[in-house]
C-alpha cells in the first residue's frame, strides 16, 4: 500500500470540510482525500494500487448508525450502519424483506460486519482488468482502452454498455434499493441533497471512470426507503458460480402488488447485467393489469432483455437472466417454480 | 517485548501512537497509518495465531473478533480499531481451559494442515454469538467467508453444530 495520512472526522460538517479540496475530481471514486468506514473495498483497492488516496478520513465515529422512521412512513438507514445490522434489523426484515435478502446474499458474514450501507453503494466493479494494473482499463486509467471488450468477459455486462467499458456494478444491496425506489441522502458544502437511487449509479458512456453522481466533496448520510416495501410479494434471487460468497452472474430484485390474480404494479431490478442496477420502467408498466402468470412474466423478461448483447464469454447471461427473472417472479407471485 | 519488527524497522516519520486492547491487554504502538490490524497482530505484537492467507478478504484466515464481532483483520487499519476490544485465537482459552469451539475442532478433527483453523474458530465463535445459524445449511452459508483448501468442511460443520447444539458461552 502507498503511504497516506490519516485523520478522523468528529461530525458530518467536519468530514465535509476535510474533503472540500476534492471538488475538482469528477466524482467520489476519483477523490484524493477519501472517506473510509468499513474499508473492505477501498483498502483492498489500495493494496492493489488501483486507488491511491493521499489521505483517509475515518468517519466511523459519526452518529449515522441508526434506523429511523421517516415522516412518509418509510425507514431511513444510517449510512454507517453495517450491512449485517441492517439486514438483520426486524423492521427491515418485516417491511423490506427483499432488501434484507439481497444484503445477506452478498459478501461473507465477516465483510457484512464491516461494510456499511454508504460504502456498499460506493464499492467498485470487480472487473479483472480494473483490478490488474498491468492491463488497460478506461475506468482505472481513462483513455488506456478496455481489456475486457476482447478479453475474458464472462462476468461482464449485457445491457447499457459502451465501447469504453463493459464492467458491471457488484452490489446486491443496490439492486434491491433500485427496485424499492430508495433515495440516497448526501451532504456537501452547499448543504443536503437527495439523489434517487436510479440516478446515483451511472452508465459508462465515454466516461467510465465516473461511477456515481456523488460529488467528490459530498458524504452519504443515509438511505431512505419509501413506505411501500412489497413485503407480501417480493424476493431477491441471485445466480452465481458457487452456492455462497460470490458476486452475481445475474440477480433480480422483484416486487409485485397484486389484486387477486391481477398485477397492479410490478418492479424488477437486475444485478450483474450493467454498470448500474438495471430497471426498465416501460416493461414494468406493461405488466400492470396483466394476470400474474408465467406467460406475463416471460413476456416481461423478453421485453427487458430485447436489447441485451453478449460478448465472447458472457452470452449465456442472456438466457440465465431470462430464467432468473421468471423464477423470481414465480416466487414473488407464489407460483410453483416451472 | 522481544525483537519484533517494530524494533527492527526504523519508524516512518509519520507514525501514530496507537493504543489497542488485544485479548484484554492494552498495548501502545507506534504505527504507520497504513498498517493493517492483521500486520499489527503478527508483526508488532507477535500474535501469529491469526494467519495471513490472501490478504484481500477472500479467505477468512485472518478472522478476529472486534467487540465480539468477526471481521477480516487484513481489510482493517489498526488505527481504526482504537478503543475496541480485539480478540484473537490466542485470547479464546481461559488459562488451560480451551474454548468449547477449540475443543470441538479437536474432537471432530476439523482441520488438516491447520492454516485456516484460527480464522475458522474465531469466525465460528462470532457465528455463535450472532445466533442466526439454526441448521447445518445455515452454518455452511454463514461460514462461507472461511475457505479451507484441505477440504475439512464436513468436520468443521460438525464441530460447529456440536457447540451450537450444546452449551453456548
């Protein structure tokens, strides 16, 4: 690891002051003064020499470790609450079971005890080329090229790609948050603002080194969940190379609001397919009013995947995504798996 | 302290004085901020029970308990653990009395080469206090952060199940 200096923030305001000098960086991932909490991804990337901050500001002592009710009937998850404490919280389990399930599908028990909710959103892709400083990567070294495009791309994206980057976002939690329409609360020098989760992560385009819309001089303080948690008919399903402790090849957070056998509202967020959790609101809207049957869900999967494109090693993901979507909707609707 | 790396290597100019509580003993060290908790235990405190496997949070060999919760010590900076109670495999026994998890690992021959064992045992002790594992499947899922290259998994699960089913401490 390269050398760096270390300091501690004793309030959100002092943390914002500590990172004020980052303002020229295009987003938080590119900041030279980095906030650190769980450290599970940042320190690993520093060991790999992929991230080279000159200073770390330890924010683990800030009072952002609680879950609170919001005026709108939802929950506000503290940014520094651990993933484990969040997933096992009784309110989260009862009202947002797919979020709890998604968090517990990610990482290991040790990592979930360290990793925080804010940090989970900011974790970076596990693309092999991003991690390997001996290879080109437009995310790590803008303009150097993409090693994955014509390299080993089995784990890579099938939707929303650009010729500059085909990396996928690794988070499970963020996929469930996308399906729930959560909001990320952040504080910067100008005060607080709210970023809808769908606008928090971004597609690579021609600037794949920019992961999020979180500015380099802002800190995440919490994540707000709306009142609607789809507790009765929702699930998180993750397909991966081993039974546990592996990143998703394909994952799906699905939620249904049913009126008898008719779909009133449907949500689907996919993980492992793109540079951000993938939603297709037109395909979701087309499910409204349809019967909650396999045929409806198959049609929905076809619509979501109509523009999916495979590369040399990951074309299997398109069929796998179709199966995962169908199975997840069957589970959420209470149908027997086909 | 005997001859440790702290005595042998000249201090970088920007070391920090850090006080850690490890296995109930308070220790003050001068450490560079980038020193991980794992390296601190092994190189500065001579507590070599905690193992370095992958050093990337993928194998679990470095698992220790911080305030009773299991974490990967390779992915944590020592300076961030000031004021916390750190327990390593050396701190589990009470004098000559092994922790029930240590006894169960011996009874079930839950290791071959033994390199992953301190991490497996610390992780299993953390698992017990979390109270979420109710079945062998739960144990397998919640112990997935600890890799055993010798493949002693069936015996590891059996050892943990025995302690889960018996007296917890």
